């Protein structure tokens, strides 16, 4: 097989890149190790920054999102039994976010890719990228048991945090910056209407809790739990009781309970692989960086990376200049580190480390008070949450 851009991975990064390239008249092939059903059902992110919403619309992938997604103009912070709303449009000059699940973004982009004529190969596992430092990089892959080679002008590794493309960057040139947290998130999907029409972020002495949603009839709820917790050690009643305790605040409506259809524990970690480009191999999304989910940045960063790559490739075609492609890693990393900063700050603000001294508790309260009483501090949060422009 031969193509201009070989894309490894059909998560949001790979699928959106395929769409952007198709619209720009650049041919590409997407290899995805899992089957379509798996990719369309994997529960992950659900908050789209303003820039992501704009990109999806411009790519012709926003029709269902605009119909079924829920625009959010703010979040609620709860701590010490109090409630405080952060109003995004008022603080950012009109920006907001959209609650629209990653599963739905992937379904929309897969349908478009297939309508665009593909190729999008499911159950096609990339084994290795060869010749990344040459003009003809190749992806060796196995499709339904048969080995094949995809010859490309460029390879974009969109294969997530456990992918293989990153391994083509020589170890001597790679640097990985990492941080792990001593806690994770127990996330549940519940057939229950959301108790609040915006996301609720709660800081409590027993740990963090988040009330989120997937649709007007499905809630997505999270509890901070110690690292290594087994999700099955929590029964449904205990989950609801603990959520109730942690989000309790004066005047807050009681939680709407309902059957829990899924539960799992996500470890919390941050990592950045530098550089994000080696020769003609470009890393995008979780293949290059992981953020803790607190700031809802993972999917949005993936979008930022592939927009940067697509623009750089179009720039090369229009001007003959490789400048933007050469600058890909530096351009993306500026945004990535801002998202890491934002996610780390929000995580530290709201979670309680198992060994946190009382001094740290007081500091958290002081930070929250500052945030909820000072417009400049709230503006910083609102700008970070709604995202940097692409
Ligand atoms: C459990 C979990 C929960 C999350 N929750 C949130 C959240 O609440 N909010 C938030 O903002 N972010 C969340 N994230 C992060 C967010 O979902 C990711 O940042 C986002 O999926 C990144 O998209 P991506 O396309 O870069 O990678 P992925 O979505 O991981 O896609 C990578 C794709 O590559 C495929 N692949 C892997 N290896 C190969 C191979 N060798 N060959 C071919 N294909 C391969 C995979 O099957 C996958 O389809 C969560 C992530 C996880 C893992």
C-alpha cells in the first residue's frame, strides 16, 4: 500500500487528521488495531473546548454535535459546603465548552471517513515504523493476520499512550517527563438525569468528586480513590453515598440516582515525550502526552496537534517551505506544557493527597477563596478551561 500520510490509530487524533487531510485534498490511510465497535464504545473524554468545537464544525463534523451536544457556559466549584459558579463567557469574552462524548466524536468521524472513501482499516495493528529519518518512511502492520507494509511520505503516530510509533524515535534523542499521582478516579456511567446542568467540581476532606454528564439522561460521575483501587470493591450504593457526601453544599439539590451501567478506575498521570517529531514521523495526541483528566484537556490537545500538522503540510504544498513541519514539535509543545500546567494546578487545587499535612488543606481553601472572590483569578481558570486558540 502507498499513501501520502500514514496515520496510525483511529482515536480522535487519527480520525480528525484523516478528515482534515481529505478536505485539503491530501490522501491518507488510517490503520487501527481494534475493531470499529470497540473504538466507538470506549468511554473517555466528554468536554470539548471552544477551539475543538470550531475545528469540528469547520471540518464538516459538527452537525450532530450541534444538535445533541450540550453547550456549557460555566462550571460550579464546591468546597467547605459552599457553591460558586465560574461564568466562562463573562470572563473570556464569550467562550464556552461543549459536553459531547468522545464516543460520539469518534462515531461521527468514522462515518465521515467511510463516506469519504477511506481507507480506514480496522483490526490493522501497526508493528513498527521503519525509515522515519528517510523520505520514504514505512509502517509495517498486520491486518487480520496478514503482514503488509504501508509506504508513506509522512507517518503520524496517533496510536495513544500504549502505541508503537514512539519507539521509532531513537532513545538517545527522546526525553520523557513524567509525574504520577497517588490517587486515581473511579468513574461511573449512570442511567440518571444529571443533578446539575453544568459540571460540578468538589473539593472535600474525603477527596475530590466530579459531577459530569453525557446526555440529558446519562450522568458521568467521578470519585478520587487511592491509586490501585479495584472498581469492583465499590458497590453502587457506596458510590452514590460517597458522591452525596463530597458534593454536599448549602442549597444544592440532592443527587438524582439511577442504575450504574459501567465503572472503572483511571490512574492519574502526566507525561510528555519530547521531541514530538523525528524525521518524517510526527507524534500526536496521547502518543506524545498524557494529562490527568481534571482539566479535560486530553482530547483537546490531540485536536490541537493534528490541526498543527495538517496546517503545516498544507503550508508546504502551497509555499514549498518545510518551516512549519520542522517547527511542529516546538509549536505543539508550547500548547502541551500550558495544558500540563493547567491540569496539574487544577488537580492540586481539588484533590487531597493521602499524606497531605493540615497546612496544605488550609492553602487549598485559601486558593479556592481567591479563585471565587477575585475576577483575575477566575479569568485565569476560565481561559484555561475553555482553551487556548488553535
Ligand atoms: C480511561 C481513560 C479515561 C479518560 N477520560 C478523560 C476525560 O474524562 N476527559 C478528558 O479530557 N480526557 C480523558 N481521557 C483522555 C482522552 O480520552 C485522550 O486524551 C484521547 O483519547 C486522545 O486521543 P488520541 O486519538 O490521541 O488517542 P486514543 O484515543 O488513545 O487513540 C489511539 C488509537 O490508536 C489505536 N492503536 C494503539 N496502538 C495501535 C497500533 N499499534 N496500531 C494501530 N492502532 C493502534 C488504539 O486502539 C486507539 O484507537 C481519558 C483517557 C483514558 C485512557
